[in-house]
């Protein structure tokens, strides 16, 4: 839930009020000390599904080797849950 200052805009000023993607990639929040903002990524989920993503946001709870995948609803977030994933940084 967005009890602490959610505005619908990412740290990089993308308007995500009506979308969860940017340039065909899922928007994710990262620790910018670990993964640079604007970096394209491939995220492989525990079930083998791969998500093309892009690092366009940060978050106070996103520290170190964690990321937060933007989803469309609270229900989807609960279904997605917390997972261990493999992340490939694209060039």
C-alpha cells in the first residue's frame, strides 16, 4: 500500500499511474548502489518465467540485492509474493 508518499511517478519521473511497463519492460525498483537506474534487466522467477524489466525506481525498503517489481494491484502483489529470482543485467 502507498501510505508513505506514493505519487504514481517513479524516482526517474516516469508516470506509472496507468501502466506497469516502460518501453515494453516491467518497471522495477532497485538499490541504485547495486543496479544503476535505467538498466535493462531480465528477471527469471522461481517457476522459470522470465520478465523483461527496467530499473526505473528506488524504494526505502529496497536495499542491497533486492528489487521490487511493479504490479497493477494489491491482489496481484499478494499473488506474486516474495520470491528468490535470478537477475541478468542487459547491455
